[in-house]
C-alpha cells in the first residue's frame, strides 16, 4: 500500500510515576483509513489520544502527524489534527453556530471561509435546523455530531476521536458512523478509540489494547480468522451448571457467557460436539442448542487477554 502515512507512532511510552499508562505502542494510520484502538477502561486509549494530539508529552518514543514530530513541532502538527475528546468539551452556553465560529477562530480560519465552512459542516452533521440552539440543550447524539463538526472546522488531515459514541443511543451511533465513512472518502486519516467490540468491525484495522500495550493488530476478518472453527455456542439450563460441565471437557480451553449463551473455545470441535450433550444430560442440564459459530472479535480479545502475561497496571 503506497497511500500516505499521516499518523505514525513508534515505541510510544508514557509513565506517571510508577504507572506505565502507554507501554511501547507502535501505530500507523494512512490517508483514507480508519483504525480503531479497542480495549476496556484502563487500557490506555485516552492517554494515547492525548499524547497524539499534543495534550501530553511522551516519556519516550516518536509521534509524527502529517510529517511533523511531537512535541518538537506540536504547533504545526495541531493545524492538521482534529480532536474529539471523550467528555463533552463544547461551550454549553454558546449556540451550535457560535461553537463553530469560536473553534474556527482558534484555528485562524478567515472570516469569509469560516462562514461558508460553518454552513457546510452544519449540513454535513445534520444540524442546520439546530444552528441557534444552545449546545447544552442538544441531545447526546447531537452534541457528538457538533463536537465532530468543530473538530473539522479547520480541515484537519488527521482525526483523533476518543470514544465518540459513548453514552448515545443506537440510532445516533449509526448516524455518527455514516459521517465518518464520508470523511474517509475525502482522504482523512481517522483514529478512533472504543470499548465496544461491535464497533470494531467497522474499522479498516483494529489494535487491541490492554494495560497500555498493543496485544495485536489486523483487519477484523484477519483477527476473527484466528479462531475459525474453534468457537462453539451452547444454550442450556441451568447455565451455571452447563458452564461447569463444559469447562471440564478436555478439549475446551475456555468458557464465557454472552448473554443467555455460552461461547466455548475449543482445541478442535468434534470431541466436545460428540461428548458434551451426554455429559450435560447426565448432570441434569437441559440442552437448548449446541453448534459451531463464527467467532466474534470479543472471542478474540478474550483469548488475547488470557495469553497476555503482563500484569503491570496502567491507566486510561
């Protein structure tokens, strides 16, 4: 792939005293690509985002944005960065239009250009009819869309979005992702952090993080393929007893609850498929269904967590 690399990270480390919040992260994001930092709270995602936008100074390592190195060229790099923080960071007493004007002035967007750009972004984000509404009065989904619009006001080449769909309803999440897809067509490089495994399927590449470290990366399908043929779904009652019986099978590596179903990670499926129905019946468990399924990214992440031997604490 010869597409331009707009965000490059090598050996990034950030410590807070004895806390190693980011631990040797390597990362690249190219123009027209959306990469996801995926992991639970405490994985180091927010710290990483703050390092990449210049809000924090790395302990060591290299960050380059649109050809500019941080922190040495942070002011030049910021001209090319659009950053949407995890928490509401708009001015609640200002209207939607006034927020766009304010953030445009911060980036020295000329008045005539800013007026046209604001109208363009209001239309892009579906906020035209709310232009005069105070930001604090917007729904959570509309606040996220306004936040994205303010991050785009200076036409950045790199977008850093920290859990942008947290706390919004499913419809608003869907609308937000449609906006991001449009940005990719324009050649933006987008890095998104999220704790939601279902959102990870939307990314060109996924970087699984935990305790400040990248456990692995790849396309969603590459990651899922690692467990093809090794996940069985079991629905049975009572579930707790079914879990105990399944975990005792010699070919079952792990059992995890997914709602009212159990996912069994197996060395190979034929043995458990043959043995477990009888074992469950002998233990008084009522079998509803038991079948091979396509792995999920959550299955992959659970396996990665088990394989990771690093137990040093880190922060998000």
